[in-house]
């Protein structure tokens, strides 16, 4: 068995213990495991700004490089990583309120473009664009909760640990988010059937 | 109605995922209708949720750039090198040696040095500022009524030096004082040059003796002694002058003086005249020059024998030497007896 395969079998917490001991292979493994996930999280949270998301991923892992002792092994690494990422997004929201307010216009123009085409793919893109716009209207907490739940696939328990709130609060937020999106995206009710169809064709 | 308490709003997501409104149990419907208006809204929300769950698969997931990982790995390697350097310094540095955490606290050099320093400081403090010794000195400095007048000068000196004086030392000082008094008051019957030198030395030490406690020196004794010494010195000078004359005559007229007769005049006086009857000889006699101190009965008799044995021309010479009777009384008496 190759060395990298051995690291792949280790848990996040075990890898972080090795990272604290300056094991570069462990750091590489943990990066491979979470870089894409965190990049997409930042991408969704930061108005689909690819460059900014890349920078945020680098900053996030630089925190691990410089101060791996910040991570407490008693806590699951995944929730700790997302809580750090979420805090970075919060700070970014505070810093760039102007850009946040300008973002809906960008999304709106993207939605308008996609709506003009008229085929099934455009319907899908239109749905995603409207979803992003609807999420944009939500506050940061509900938005991050929704992204972590439906786009990053985190469990209710993990989200509650990331946001440091009860699981009931997370569930409640998700319910009211669905209710809100139902009003905004009601005309895309057949999108699920469409998605299944697309997946079948592909 | 008991089932109402088994559902919470948080559980709506699970119900939306799992059951349509028609599939809900009556109590579940009652619970759901608290949060939605009707069955149509419930089903609409259900479809929306299904769509939302399907969105990630529709979206194009992005992947991080390779350069990002390279930059992070380079930073990690640099940090590792830095950490290793720090660890090495921590392990081999002075502070690491001083406070070696691998050893128990008693064996750490830092603790041992600190303990040694504490001991040294304590010893120095006790030796220098001991309150017990100070009390003892103060008590000993208290003067008795008898000593208060006689020891005044010494007491002041003690206050300045703060020397602790024991009783034995005081006794020794008293003995020395008594000896000094004995030396000073000793009757001068036999005085030699050596005695004069010693007595002179004693007098030179007189100022120190003056400082001794409880001793009242009689200045009159010193005056008498001074006069005697002066007188002795004068006599010695006179004798030396005479000897010089005698030696001059000897070198001029005689090679050897043989004493044949001695007449002591006025022996009880301070000054008297010693009359020698001497003869010139050219024989092989002892070449010891004649002077007052070497005139002995042994030499006298030997000279007589020599005279008898040899046939040499002699010329009688009479030499008068003023000499102090008290100083050479024993010698002169021997000479006189021999004669």
C-alpha cells in the first residue's frame, strides 16, 4: 500500500495530529479532502467570485499551516473547518457591504441572459440563477445554513456545530428557507423531474 | 392529541422529504397545518425541496487550482523548517540546559544554581548582619563604674572599631600591662649596651603603654631613666674616644699590649680609672687588639705565660682608661684578684 493511500484511510483528526507534527503528507491529504468542498462553499457564499474563493481557500489552509494548534482535536475537524470558513465569509460580508448590495444586479443580469434562450438547459440555469437571487435576499445565517445543508451536504448536527446553535434551530431555519424559496421558485416546480430526466439522458 | 407533542417544526423537513400530504397521519397533518396554509402549499414545498436537493448535481462544481496547493505545500515546508530550527534551539540553548524539562526539578541546573545563590546570600547576611552578635557587642561595650574613668580613651576606640572583645583578651592585655610596668620600674643595677638598647626600645613603646587602661605612669621614673641613659651614652662615647687614642698609640708604637698589672682606683665612684701596666712585645702573641671589653683574666694569665716563655724586649707603659665601675666591676674584680 502506498504512503498516500495510508493517509487517505486516516480520519481527519488523525491527519491533523500529524499536521501538528509537521507531516507534509498529512497536510496534503487533508487539503485534497476539503479543498474542493470549501472552494465551492466560498464560491456560493461569495457571489460566485472564483478568484476570491480561491484566495479564501488559500487563506483558510494557511491558518492550518501557521497555527495547526488552533484546531482542538476533541472537535470534529469538518465542523471546525466550516466554522472558520463561515466566519471568514461573515467578515467578508461586513467588509464589503457595497459589493453585497451590488451582487443582485450581477445575478439579475445573468438570469436575464439565461432566460432568453428558452431550452431545457437554460431553464436549469434560470432556476439556479433565481435560486441564487432568492438566497441573496436572505440574511447571512440562513444563507449559510441552506448552502451547507443542500449544497455541501452537511448534516443538521454538523451545521449546528458549525453555527454553534441547537439542531432544532437549524431545522427551523431550513424549514422557513424552504418556505421562502417555495414562494420565489414556485414556477419551477417541475425542475426535479427535469433534473432526473437530464441525468438519465447524460 | 398526545402526538402533537412528539413533533416539532424542525421535523417538517423530514416529513416533506418522506411523505406527501395524503400520506401523512392525521396527527401529522394536524401538526403540519400549524405551519402551512393547506395541503397544496405542503405539496408545493415538497416539490421545491426536491428541486433544491437536486440542484448541486445540476451545478458545475469547481476545483481549486494546482498553484494553490503548490503554494500551500511550499509554505508548509518552510514552516516545518522554521519549527525544526526553533525546536533545535529550544533543545540545545542555554535556557534549555538551565531548565531541562527532561529532568526532575531537583536535578535541573537552574534550580541548583538558584539554591546555591540563596545559601550564599543567607550565609553572607547572617555573617554580616547577625542581630545576636550585635547585641553581644553592645552589652560588652557597657562600661563598669570602675573602668569608666581609666578606660575612657580605650572605650572610644572600641566604639569606633566595634571589635568584639572577649574576657580572655582583656586578661591578656592586663598581663601585658603588668609586664610593661615591671620593665619600666625595674631597678637598674647592671646596664649593658644591650640593656640600653632594650630600654630605649621600651621607651619608644612608651606612647602605646600610655594608652593602656588603668595604668598611671610616673613621669619622674622616665626622667630618671632618661638621665641615666644619657649618662651611659656619654660614657660610651668617652670610652670610644679613649680607645681611638689607644689604638692610635698601638699602631704607632706597639704591635701587642700585654697587661701586666691592673690597679682599680675609686671603684665605688661612677667613674674610675683603670690603670694598666703594659709592655711591648714583638713575639708571636695573639694578635687580638686590646680594648676594654677584651681584657679578661684568661688573656691576662696567658700573656703572663707568654712573657715568661719568651725573651723579648719590653718597655713598661702605663695607660689610664677612665671606665665606669658599675659596668665593668665584675671584670675588674677578676683582674684585680688575679693580680
